[in-house]
C-alpha cells in the first residue's frame, strides 16, 4: 500500500498565545510560516502522488508555503476536532473544567459542550486517510507517497489507530507543529515509519521499486505485511 505522510500545520497565533483554536480561522504566526517553509525543503526529495488537506486556513497556509504551486484536495474528514464552547478559550482556563481530566485520561468518553465527541473525530479521520490511501494505491501503485495536512489531535488519533492502541492512550503521542509522521498501510497491519519528525531526511521514506519475482511464493500482499525479524536493514537498503 501507499505511504502516508501526516503533516501538522505550522505554529499559529493561538498556539503561541496558549489558546485552543479549534475550527476558528486562526492563521500561522511568523514562526509557523518559517516552519512551513522549512518542511517544504525537506519534502522536495519526496515525489508526492497526492496532497490532501483539512479545510482550515492554517493547514492551507502551511501547504502554500511548503508546496507552492500544488493545489491540495480538501478533505472534511481531516478537519480539527469540534471543541464547541471550548474554542477560543485559554488552555489554562480549560484545565480547570470538569471535562479536562476526562480529555486527559479517558478521551474516548469525552464529548465537548456544543461540539464533537473525540471518538467521532478519531473515527472520521481514520476513515478519511484509509479511504484516500486505498484510492492512491489503486491509482498510483504501492510505491506511491502522499501527504495529508491536518491537526494535532487528529494526527494523534490516526497514529493510535495505526499502532492498534485504544484512543484512551492517544495522549501519550506527540505531534508538534510542522512535524511529519509517516504510516505505511498494508493488507495485514499498518507500520509507523516516523513519528513527530521535525528535522530528519524524508527521502528515505520513498519505497524502493519492487523487484520482480519469478514465481509467487506467498499470497499477494502477505510479504508486505511482514515485520523484519531483528529490525531489518532500514531505509538505506
């Protein structure tokens, strides 16, 4: 299957001020714009079969700076969690709310006032990326690499699904502004290739061309789902 690069948008004015932006039209600050430009340099070595984005302006601004000239497809399933009445509030104030410990310790049960359930956010985000991944694989082949630009909690939920861990554990995952997380889905299991990468070489994430086999010795796709015993040779193979 294709390789998915999850890009979190660059830092915003809300991030810098310690607020919860949610679905408000907050934009990148100066640091966020610099982060977006820098991640674009890292992405130059990666041939992207498709670019998909959350509809929110901070994601679209990130891609405009990182990948100028690219017209991303907008995917509503990648939009930020609907925090409802929490949106626009300082995080220090929200930390005193009765719902805060639920969000931290039992997020699968968290439903934001006038907003979205975290479990619903996770379900629609995972459905979106898996649907896109299957489509891109069918159109461009299993060596394809594609990128989706989204938000911190959305990316963390997708990673939790890839790792096969319960949503209640997703607060253990970190997705910094302008970080890249890579997931490769296979018929049997996903592989988490990178997590919260803010400075590494991304060229190694491009799968090598497949070698032709003289005869099929295993069911189609089975070998791609196998984990290398001992850890394998890594991206430089």
